[in-house]
C-alpha cells in the first residue's frame, strides 16, 4: 500500500478542517515543517491564504502563529477551486 505524501496529508486535512496551523500539522499529521511543505505546494501551483493569529500556548500565554487556508490550484492556466480538488480526495 502506497504511503500518503505530506502534501496529500495536508490536502486531506483541509477537506475536514478549513485551516491549519503548524501545531495542528505536528499534532494531527506529524508534520514538523508545515511552512516548508506549503512553500513546496505553492511551487506546484497550489494557492493558500495565510494570516497571523493569536493562540494561547500551554503556559497560558498569548502567542502568534501562522494559519493557512487552502484556496485552490492553478494548473495549466486553469484555476481549480479548493472544493473541486478536495472532492477528488
């Protein structure tokens, strides 16, 4: 059985969750370098929105982290929406 790539795992996560943060990627998917994976996916034509959000860490302190939202993919001059891509998973 073929093991899913980290890119595939991230896309599947977006199917059930609208956003992902680095901590969610680590906790839920075991992915330690989310920003690197997102950057790789951008080079492949995937489009993401991103926003710095405030969260509370385990010490009760407010910290800022990047939150990513999947928008879609540009492929051979055609734009596919996130919904179209995620339906195929």
